[in-house]
């Protein structure tokens, strides 16, 4: 049986106090609604209908999915009205799964259970028991414990307000029944809106069974209405990522102080210290150590490498058994071959650093190619930019560059070349040559230092 997923994402989210549409606020580095779309894709939905309204252009430009079809809700007149906007593009004979763009973390397994209910001809709804159900629609059951209605909080009687089983809004409905019931909705209620939940009573009236499915965790069905709820779900999401990593053989110094904001592929016996942020697609091979306070984005770190504290690595490849940091900035295009070392307060950009080469401290190496076993002294920079164009520095195997040197690109140093400390190199250095480019030293006797005027 085919499945159409309708995701409601038209609301403004005024309590977020933001110009960004609510469904685009991120959890784990991904927009709320994108989490929902990705779950729908894993369910192998035939079509995914995204009902948009507030910030529609921005939502269209941000969210991605091959099966996406767009429906616009010009006026926000309730959840029933929102679903109706997608109805013309939903064929008969299948199942309609209704999700919400601000409820990002519902598990695939929970939704598959819900879909099975609708495939049997029933109306399926996810409900949850809450200690504090304020604001939620209450699940009303009859004497035989069958669901007979959902009453919104503002319309509930005192007896109904005492009910702790609440509606999440997530439903699975046979398409033909949904098309029969939606046109019958009325807005005669406290909000003046067309409630999707009113189809529960219609199902009961028509003799259609209403079956409730319960999630394993209430966070699966928590929505985001303000920044506090966003932060709460972020921490729950991150805890799940941490637990999955530890189950796969990763040691975390503190599971509460790791943020995974993208896709992480991790080997065994990896050790990650506190306050590490992993963004985009990050691959970490086995036996890697990541020190505290590091940010790693869209990068690959090979086995046995060690990243010391307070490093930023972006769009880079760190080879096996490399040492990076502390306080190193590895910018896009950097590739460190096996055994290379980049030390404290070193910045690299678009640099290929050969096997066993060392840039140990206080240097900038950009737009450069370094051979094997090169040594770059402290304070060395490659002057790669003339104010308009960038040029490359090429350094051969086993070259030695003394401290406080400037290599003005385009320039090449041959194999085994040596640059004396404090030199500014503007011409190529042939293999095995020593290059010294300094101003002549003068020692002046009897020099009197200036004194401060009184």
C-alpha cells in the first residue's frame, strides 16, 4: 500500500522570537523539518507533501528531498485546513501519514507501527501520557477503553482536563476516509479553527476503529515552540548520539559535552574529550584521540592520529599517526600525509604536507606543497597573496626552513635546501643550497637609549 506523508510546516512560531521560520531552526545542525523529511524518506513514502505558509520562500530554498511536493496554506486556519491543502495531490487507495515540521525526533520504528494500524483500515494516532498535559488535546476513552474523541485543551471540561493521555497530532489515516472527513470539519470552537483531531469523533461515528500507538520516549513527540524546548530536544538528541557512539566502541570523557551536528562515521577505540563539536560529514578512523574544545567540520582523520586541545579543522584530511595542535587552525584544502605534525598556533590552508613533515609552531602555510620530512621553523609564513592573486609555494623533500622566514610565492625550494633564519626568500632555491636573505647586522657602540621626558 502506498504512503503519502503530509508535513505541516506553515506556522510562524512567534514564541521563537525569530525572523527565521520555526521549522528551519536546527537540532543537531539540521533544520527541524529536515529531520521529519529524512524520516519520511526512510519510510519509503511515495510522496512527501510539505504544507508551508510563513516564510514559504525561505523554507523552499532550505529544505531538500526528491519526493517533496509543496502545498501553500495562505491563511493559518488550523491543522485540518492545513492538511486539506495537500489533499488534491493525494490519490485514493493509500495511507496518509500526518507529521509536523516542528516535531523532529519521532523514530522510524514508531511510525512504522502507526502505519500498520492504518493499513488494516483503522485510524491510527500516537498518544503519550504526560505528568503535566497542559496545552495538549486530551484523549477521551469510553468505558471499554476505546478512543472516542480528542478534546482540545481550551475546549475541555474540568473532568477532561484531568486526563493525562494526550494527543500528539501524529496520525495515519486511510486516504479515502480522510477525503470523506476533512470537508465535514467545522470551526465552531474556542480557537475558530478547523481541528484535524475532530476526525476522531467522525471515525467513531462511522464505526471505524481508532487505535493508539505509544512512543518509547516522550521526546519522540515533543514539539518545539520556543528556544527552551529547542534546547531541551537538542540535548536529548545529542545524548542519543553519544550513547550510540559509546555502544560502537568510542570513549567519551563526558557524554553530555559532545555535539554532533551532521553525519559522523567513527571507528573503534576512538577517544573524544569534552566540548568537542563535530559538524557536517566527519570520518574518524580507529585509535584516534581528540582533545578538548576542538571543532571538526567536514573532515577525515585517519587511524592513530591525535588532535590536541583547542583546534579547528575544516574540510581537511589528517593522515595516520599525525599530531595536530594544540591551538592549530587547519583550514579547507589541507591534507596532512602520514606522520606529519602541525603544532601550536599554526594555520594551514590549501596545503599538502608530506609524510613526516613538521610545522611545529607559530607559522602560516597556505597554498603550498611540502614534500617528505620538511621542517618549518617557528614564525615562518608563505606569502601567498599579492592583494589580488594567490600563488603557490613548493618545498622539496627534507628541506629546512629556519625560524622567522618569509617565503614569497611563487617560489620553490628544492630537495635538501636550507633557508637561514630570518630570511625573506623571493627566488627559487636549488636542491641542497643554503639561502640567506637578511639585512646586514650593525653593532653600534656607545648607544644611548631614549629616556622618558619628565
